[in-house]
C-alpha cells in the first residue's frame, strides 16, 4: 500500500513538472514570435522611414521641393503601415497584405513600395504555377523577403535587387539576390534578423542558405520541400 502511494505521488510530481515545462515552452515560443514580429514590423518599418527621410534631405539640398514632398509622403505611409502591422502582430493576425493578396502579389508590392524613391532597381519574378500555401508559410516567406530587402537598403549599398519565387513539383523556393558590398555569413552579427529568418525557415521544415562575400553581393535562398506539392491547390 505504501509503495503504491509512493508511486502515485512520484507520478503526480512528474506530471506537474511536465506541465510546468510545457507552459514554460509555450511562453518562450510566444516570446520568440513576438520578438520576430516586432523586428519584422517596427524595426523594418523604421528603416524604410529613415531611407525616405534621407532622400528628403538630399532632395532639399538640391532645391527639389516636389521630390522632397513625395519622399515625405512615402515616409508617413510607411510609418502608418508599420504601426498597423505591429498591432496585428500583437493580436497574432496575418499581415494585412496577405489578407488582400496572394503571396506573389504581396511580395511584388512590398518590393515596389520599399524601393520606390531609392537608387535600388528591384525586379520580382514568379516561376511555375502558383499554389495555395499554408498561411504560416506565406507569412514567413513575406517576412523573410521584407527582412532581406531591409538589410539591402540599410547595409548593402546595392543598386540591384532580384527576387525569384518558384513553385516547383517538389519544392517551394524563394531566392533573393543583390549586387551590394556583401558580408561574411560566418561572422556573428548583432540583431535578430538572420536568426529570425533561420527560425522561420526551420519552423516550416525548410532550409535557408546564405552565399556572400566582400564585394560580391549576397544571395539568400529558402527551400521548402513539399512531398505532396501536386496536391496543393492551384490558384
């Protein structure tokens, strides 16, 4: 009898510990999600605003008032959009762009909006028949594209940026390339950007690859194997 009670007590303690660990894991997962989303909305949005304000300063130095006004309007638009997206992230909602458009259209619009008025010439290409992806995948791919382009505008000193979205028979692939100054992928970098992209790719069961070197630009590829790609709904 005593032995049975001891076993039950031990089991109860183990279940309590497992429950506590499960709650802790859930809390940490939610914190990581919030950190990624805050970075992908506010931090990246501020970068876009700064780029436009720097363009305002340059235009004003050349007495180009009309051009400066256009950059100011875009800065305000980016700030308001970033605030809206931050509020949606707090509520764990999808990006507004994906509520209204397909992933390919959302990516294309994002690229055009972020590079408008800059010296970066951007090109988006869609290859293969579009398919409906899980909502989480679409959100992650859009956020990764946003992060890469933000880094191009902030650090790369590039004038070309190319994005290729491929719907293949066995995989989904997103490739992002620039002709900027490049960097050392093996070197530890501050911030949440690269870590956040890797976490998003791994969360989808995919792989993120970075190829870059000083003076040779950067190429980033996200590959998502899809065993049943043929069963995904065509759009």
